[in-house]
């Protein structure tokens, strides 16, 4: 589903990702870990086509990304749901509207939009908050809305960047359960995290980055 072949990414005069190769199979759930600044977010951004590699090849769902024209990028992104820190909720829209937006852009009809938004809200246990505004929700609730927004379009791939940052252990465990449910439905999931608790005893692959190098792989 995702394939990196000798990928390097430089920012200015700094290398964020160094000659990395790995593959993620369709339907796999995989974790990325490593110290602050090791390149986790950069790696997710490369998959989302928010950054371009300076060297090497990235293939997403069979598409070699260097072959894509600008106009092809949205088509690849349609397959990808993201839970990123710098992709916040819109404050002047309700929870329902925040989640519905992705479907509206795609021209999904109102009736189906309603069904799918409520379904996504049910998955994250926030059906009762559909008419609330983000500001009135707790941090954990907002994070679950962000997850509902990422999954409402049923993407083949879900990318999550430190999805449990700032959450208490119980709420974090809830987020992990949601990911497991989504994974059980066949979604390919990549989770970048410092939090060992997220992958401990999962039996899933854990890739470790350090200074942009892929320095190890273990099972959680
Ligand atoms: N937009 C940018 N411009 C310049 N340098 C950047 C940019 N984004 C990241 N970097 C640098 O690239 C390196 C990797 O950053 P990245 O954000 O991928 O690390 P990370 O593993 O996600 O760290 P954290 O755990 O703190 O989120 C860091 O040294 C960072 O300073
Ligand atoms: Mg990061």
C-alpha cells in the first residue's frame, strides 16, 4: 500500500529523512517512533504529499508519486485520512459541519452525508455532541472529532501524528481502541508517537527513527 525506496528529504541545509526504505502492506497497522526531531512528522507528510522527497521513490496505492501532476494530488489524498496537529477543527462550525465538510466537497448528497457523519460520530462516541462548537469540547473530545473527520470518507489509509498527545491515559486508550476498530475494517494505519503505551503488546510493527535514519524495527 505504501512503499519508500531510498527516500531522502532535506529542509534547507538539514536532512530530515535519510535514505529510508520500508513498506506497509494493505490493511496493516504500523507505528513510527523516535525522539523529537527524528523525522516522524516529515515521513507522514511525504505520504500525504505535503512534502516532496529530494531523492528516492514513494509509491502510494500503486502510484509512483513523482509521476503525479499537481492535478493528480487530490486523487491520492482522497484515499488518505489525516490526524495531524496542524490541521485543527474550524471554530466557527459545529462538530457535525466540521466532519461533513470533506463529504460536501466531494458532492456527497445531504442524506448520505448525515448517515455517514453520525456513523463516524458514533464510532468515536460523540453522537450527542454533533451540534456543539469545538471550543466547548474538552481536548480529548476535540481529538475524537478530528478522528471522526479523518474516517468519515472511509479512506484506505489513515495517518495519525501523535494522536494521543495531551490526552489522559484513559482517553488515550479510547483513541487506540477506535484505531483498532478502524483497522479491523481493513484500513491501513500509520501512527507516529512517542507514547510506548500505544504500541505495547499490540504485536504490530514499530519502526524507530533517529536523526532521520530508520534505526530499527520491532514488534510492539
Ligand atoms: N518545515 C520545516 N523547515 C525546516 N526544517 C524542518 C521543517 N519541518 C521539520 N524540520 C526539521 O526536520 C527534522 C525532523 O522534523 P520532524 O518534525 O519530522 O520530527 P518529529 O520526529 O516529528 O519530531 P517531534 O517528535 O518533535 O514531533 C527536525 O530537525 C526539524 O527541525
Ligand atoms: Mg512530529
